[in-house]
């Protein structure tokens, strides 16, 4: 390929600033992953940066698949520690109860190990999952296996699993938390999620999730009942970093 064409491809690559460590780990993960139902995600069979560069070169002005870039940039990066800080506001609405909460969550995660600190409405909670796989709460209680399964996927993992499953539907441009964004929608039974990615970099900005809930009257059974309320959670990503595994950062995993 002529040198000038190579330079044009390099200059047009919208993923040229992506940490090169992540795509290597991503390719290893993709090679080991089971085959999923074919959708437009088949583009991931070629390196993300290469595919994006080709698309930008051949189709000037075409919209880059920001979801693919977000997936690559949030891939596990060697022994680095993923640090995510989010602000989460929830709203419960129904005929029997209305309740709002405000929380700031911080999570340090390396593989299956993590430590999370939550400050909710003035109270502080914590939990730590060590190398033994046991999840311990800040009050000393050992969590059940079911609780661990529910807590294991943080914000980033939830997004990545939905991307892998091909359930993210591009819903066009919008704004989120005052920033230009592209919205991706997931519609599930009694649940809708909207993920927002930075319109320029593709990094996750946050999400809005809405669940249909049941608020039963005294003596009323669940059989035959219909959802009569909603629970909405708005998550804003304040920080998302891949930290080097220094002694100081590793100590965060232990709380």
C-alpha cells in the first residue's frame, strides 16, 4: 500500500488515541468467547481501530460505531485496576410508595476482585471481594452467593455484556449531563435501559434504566397482578480509569 495512503488512514483513524493495551486483551477475549447470534457486531472480528480507520477512509463523514470503541476502551487491560466513580439517583413511583435516593459509588476492580464504597444519603457502606472469592460487607457479614452474582457486574460490565449480546440499538445523537452524546437503547421485558457515550471519544457517560415494578395492596397476591409502578435509576460516570497495579492502587482492592 502506498505510503501516502497509509498516512491518510492513520490520520483518519478515530481510535488512534485508544490505549493499545486494551485491544490486545479484547482480541484474546473474543477468540475465547463462544459464538453468539449474528448481528452487526460481526465487525468485531477485525481489530476495532483498523475497521474504524477503513470506514473513515472509504466513507467520509460516516458515523463511527461508538459502541465498538467504548467496548474496546473498557476492555480488561492486563493487571491494571479498573476504577469507576458514578453518581446514581433513583426514583420509585407507585400507588403505595414514592422514594428517591442519591448515591456516589466508587469501585476498584481487578478481575474477580473488587472493593466498592457507597455513600448514600449521608450513610457510607462498603464491600470487598478478595482473592478467595468471598464477598464481605463493611459490617463483617459474608454475602450469599446470590448477592455476589447480583453485585459482580458493575456499570462497565453491564454495558459490555449487553454489547456482547448484540442488544444495544443505536438511537441517534442527543445530550446527556450537558454533553453531546450518542444513545444506545436496550429493551427487555419490563425493563428499558439507555446508555450514553461521548459523541467524540466514545467513552461511557452514563445510563438511564427504568423498571416496571409491583406495589401490591394488603392481602393482594402477585398472581395475575400487573406492574403499577416504575423504578428509575440515572447513572452519571464521574471517572473511569485504568490504574497501574502499584502497591498503592492494589491496596484499594482491600478497602
